[in-house]
C-alpha cells in the first residue's frame, strides 16, 4: 500500500487543483486522473520487480 500512496495523493492533488481552477469537481477529478495516467503514475507494477 505504501507504493500506491504517492500516485493516489498526486491524483488527489491534481483533482483539487483542476477542480478549483475550473469550478467543477467532476472535471477536476477527470483531469487529475488524466494527469496521473499521462505521467505514468499508475503503471508502477512493472518497475517494482
């Protein structure tokens, strides 16, 4: 769980940032997920081995 804390927290951070910038929580969450996927935060299972 420790190695998943950083991607989840970064996605949450981007979601809050985009949500406050766009004044829409749904768009903020979607943009946070897109930023996390774009920077490769969720494919860490290959790097762990």
